[in-house]
DNA sequence: ATATGCATGTCGCAC
DNA sequence: GTGCGACGTGCATAT
C-alpha cells in the first residue's frame, strides 16, 4: 500500500526548496528528515560546537530533534520533545533551530547543502511491550516467592522506609524479616549499599532480626566482598527467567478463564 | 553543491526495489534510512514487541540501528554500533535484522510498506567540542581554587580512597583537609552520602580534622538536611561558569604564547 | 574482560 | 514543580 499524500520528498533540493518543505512540515506537524552538510551549535545545560560535516537531522511532530552523525548509536546533538522549532533561510544556508524552556536551551543546525529533505505524516498507535524489566522480576517474586528462597512469604513491595523504597519485603520460613533488593543486571557496590541502607533504617525502628537479600543475575566481585562484610545475602535471579515465569502464569490464567 | 553519486533515494518503492537498495547500501557501508509501516521484535538482555505502525529506521555504517516512532526523543528499539546487519525479502515484506554479539541479542524490523528508502555515503570528520562537563568543573577548581573558597589549596584530584575516587582533595586556609565532591547538576542525597563515605574513609586513616564540601549548581532539599546532619558543607558552583573560567584562562594562555 | 561513574543523560512516578 | 530511581541505559576509563 502506498501513501503518497502523506509524504513529501525532495532529492538534492535547493535551500529554498528545502526551506519551503521544512516550513510546510512544521506547520502540519509532520515528521521531518534532512540529510546534508551542516554545522551544529548547542547551548544550555552545557554548550557544544560541531564543525561542518554530513549528518541526518530528524525533527519529530512533538518538537523532539536529533542530529545523527554517520557513526554510533547516540545522537551528537539533540533536544527532547516539547521544543519550539524555527526554520529560516539565511543567505544561502538553511537554519533549523529548536528552543526548549526549562531548562532554557537551544540547538541550531545550519545546512550548507542538502541531499534529502523529506516529511511524513506518520501514524503509529501500536502498543510497545517490554519484558524482563526489574518490575517483572519483582512481580515474579511476588507471584512465586520460591524464586527467591523456599518458604519466603512476601508482605509488601515498594514499601517506603525513609531513605527510599524497599523493592520487596517479607518473612522467611523462620519468621525473620527479609528485605529484598532487586537488580536486573550485575549488582555492584551501589546496590549493596542501597540494601544496607534499608536494613539499617528498618533495624533502627523494629527490634527484630532482619535479613537482607540482593537478587540479581550477577554480583560484582567487590560487591560480593562488601556483601559478606555487611552480612547480607545474594540470590541469583535472571530477568528473563522471571519474565518466563510471568508469561507461564499468564498462560495458566488465560486457560482457567477460558474453562 | 550537490552530491548525487553519494545518494540513493526511492519514494514509495516496492519491497523488491527497497530490498535492492538496502542490500546495496549495506554492501557499500552506506548510511541507510527507511520510512514505512513495520513491526519490530527485540530479544536479548530483555525482550520486546512493537505492533504495526509507521516509523523511521536508520542503519548506520558501523552497524548501529535505530527505530524511531513519530514521537519522543528516544528510539523505541535500537542496537549500538558493531552489529551485523542482514536484510531479506520474505514473501511481500522487507526484513532488516541486526545481530549483536556480547551480549547476544537482535532486533528485527519487518516492513509491510515503505514510503522512503534512502542511502548515503556520509563524510563527517569534524571535531565535536563540549563544554561545562563535570570534568570542566574539576579543572576550573584546580585552576582557580577560590571558586570553591578563598584560601583553598588543591593537593590532588581523582584520588583513590578505598570506596572510590575523591574528585578534589586539598587544604583550606586554616590547614584543614578538604574533600570536594562535584556534581554538574542538582546534588541529591546520593551525592551527600558519597561525600560522607569518603570523609569517613579518610578520617579512619588520618587523625586530623577533615571538612567535606559538596560543589554543585544546586542542592535538593532533603540533601540539604542530610548535609547539615552530617556536618558537611555546600558551595554553589555552576558548570557554565566553570567552563567560562577555563575559556578565559585558555584565552590568556594563547595571548601569552603569541607575545 | 570487569568494574565504576558520568551524561546536555531521558523518562516515569510519587509527593 | 521536585525528588528519586530505573534504563535493553550508552560510554569512557582504569584495573
């Protein structure tokens, strides 16, 4: 299926032609792509200058802009959504400028030559589903506490304990309190300290034995040492395994629902 | 200046036409842009699915890929540079797949219709200069210690003190040790705790008065309270001011060099 | 290879 | 609006 009415494309346009297309794209809130030789200036929280070179500029409907060099994952310059976009022809160059309030900053892209100017009215209402996040791990433990350890009984989650929130909070088979800190990737010293902080806070309030368990797919070596020093524990827990557990449970629930 | 030999552009191509362009772009290591209706699958550290919708796909020369929806700063799916890219026509759809080793993961973008297929040989060797980073703040303090406080004398920087590295380490006008923690944005509790950690480590080794100073453009309210509790200090320090200081010094040095 | 901390991080969520 | 932590964070750097 073609959608010619929803696209504008110019190959090797003049600055005037490109400027007209950009103005039209902005006024209609279309997504804009420019490819060409440009320089970029940014000033705001920090400040940057990028000399002349060939790059891709994307301006989205919501005022987000991205400048991509031919290499690398990250944009060299950008501005998040919510910017006000200006365009103008200045002498023989095309200038696209994004201004953001709070914090006040701006990116200015100045094109001296343009290889492609294109604009699109893109429709995208699809849902995005991500599995194996830290939240999935938390839900998996709540659903199947034996993932953490046999006999574990969750009491609450995201419980506020002054310095922050405990991921999961429960009791072990011997009735001792257990504080669980979850990390979806290798846990470092930071994670251990975070857990220790919560334990301290709880111990200072309740006169009762409290165990700390760090659940993560992996543990950094230094973190392991620190964990032992602080008398805390570690449980290997893989995010993808957790996601799997949740998926199976969902399948079961669906089956029950059908029957 | 035009550069037609370095660009290929197809508006509303058939899947076959687009596939041919993509293959050519990949084999020549050109930067590739596809705009059209697609679905996206990702599996690796996590797992995701994105239903049908209109998006922009960028494949860079170095194997980085980005899938951008019409809204927002962030790509909805991506892969950093170093991926191996495959493309193929399957029935009436175009499939572009990026595979990464370490960690092993992949993104698969399946186009059912294509509004634009374009490829470019982009040249970009310009330097990128960024000012007002945390490193700039550190260098500014070392260059002009009075930015921190009158009479401050730096001794070292990035000094290892067991749990990590002290940003700047010196003496105040009364000969007391000063440990400085720098943050380029609002400092939260985390920053305060980091500083406290260093102070503790140093105090436990040296029997001498030690002051802790948190230098940041701003201080979170809770962090302020914590700072007072721990008897630490705060000094307002703006990254842009620091960058300015460095720039002026550079100007001076250049002038001296010329004379 | 692993670990550690910065980033113009961005984003979402709770207060 | 502020604060706080997660992120498929990515990235450089030091060990």
